[in-house]
C-alpha cells in the first residue's frame, strides 16, 4: 500500500484540537436533561455505551476519509514474459515423386506432413506460413500465430495438387515475398523436397540470392534414400502405376543435393538429408534448436486506486453515526 498525497495525514493533528474544543464546549453547555435523576436512569439503560460507540464510529469515519484524501493505492508489479519469435515459411514439395515408397509403410509426403506438424506445435512463439510447390508454387497459409490453422492446412496436403514437376525456385520466391516485409529479426524458410528443379520461371540460385540479400536464411531438407526410389502415379487407363522413363525403365525420385546444399550455404542456413521418418524428426529438432525464440521479461507497475472505497466507507461511518444519534437523541460531537 502506498499514498500519493501523504501530506493529508497532517489533518490528524486537528483531531486532538477538535476533541479538546468539544470537551470544553460540552462543560460550558447547559445540561439538556431535566435533572440528574433522569440522566442517571438513561446511563443505566446503556445510553452511555451507545454514545461512546457512535462517537467511535464518527471518528473512525473521519480517519478513513483522511486516509482517502491521501490517495491510498496498491502497487502490483507485473513481469510480462514476452517471446520474441521467428517468422518462418515452410516450403513443401507435393509433386508425385513424394509418393515414393522408401518411407514405408507410408510414403514420403505422409511422413513429411506428420513431422512438419510436430515441428509447428513446438513453435508457439513464431509466425508460420505455408507454401506448397510442384509444377507451380502458391501460398496455403500466410504468416500467422494460428498454428492450428497451419497444421490443418498441412493435413490437407495432397499429392499432385500443385501440378507435375518441381518448381523450387518459384517456391523460394513466394517465400521471400511473404517474409520481405516481416519486422522479425530472424526470418527463415525451411524447404523440403525430394527432387530437382525442372520447371518454373525462376532459377533456384537466383531466388536464393534474393533471399540472402534480405537476410532470409533457408534450411533445405532432401528426403529419400540414396539412389532414389520408385513411385506410383495415376494413369487414366491403368490406374496407379509406377512412373517410368521413356525407355521403360523405372523412374527413380532422386534429390538434387548439390543445389539444395548451395541454397543453404548461400543464405546462411544448412542442408540436411532425411532417409527415413526418424532422421526427419531429428532434422526438425536440430532446426528447432538453431532457431530458438528469444525470451525477455520486461516489468511494469500497475496501481489499484483505493481512494473511492475509503472515501465512501468513511462517509458511510460519519453518516451512520449522525443518523443513529439523531434517532436515539444522542449528541455525537
């Protein structure tokens, strides 16, 4: 408890003076009762105790109102833990090659979605966006703190929804567009793909140079076992069949590690290779550790003003003392 105007406590010095003046005035005032016998009878019925009680209530009310004038307030110290998060865009390949079977019993996309959702859940202080790419690239979620929404969009990802091919450069360009106006000190992209850039309007290294010029780091993840793996595609005539080269040999989905490593190095990020679900989980944990949100704990003071409560409480005591005194015909002061 603190007081904004403590000098009002000087009014307490008037209380003894008022009491002394009233005492002298009381002895100089003629007795209002007819005789001492009636006065004694009134005392015997407890009027003396009632008078003292009413005076006590009156002076308590005066004391509380002086305290109100001193403006009592309670200081509450708040310590607000604020997270300074990272703005990041997740770029995920949804081309048909993500249907490769080397992540059995599920395909690459299913495992990538699962691990990405786990990663998003752990980044509660960050704004996260989502970009998907295949033959084209587009945004599925802008930067947002609504991670439930982001994970919902991730769960809805489907093979081939962005067309045939792998437009890595275009995906990076869209990620740059999402992050270029971000006020965050740390801006990051996480690019996950199992292929090589073979379509699109922008070369991956040109897009990476643009990202680097804006201070945006790109972590790249190549998924798939060494040597590649076959994958199924839908054929209108034969249904789901394995993709094949023009010569009839199986088409294997292979990662362009050289390009992915160059993108990461050029932007200050890092390249990772995931050959199964466990290694992909470790990669996301590693990135989570590299891009930790900072924590600051500013404090501020909040004041609860008790002026009105004390004022009304004191006024109520004084009013009650006078009202009861008048009803009982007892002089309070």
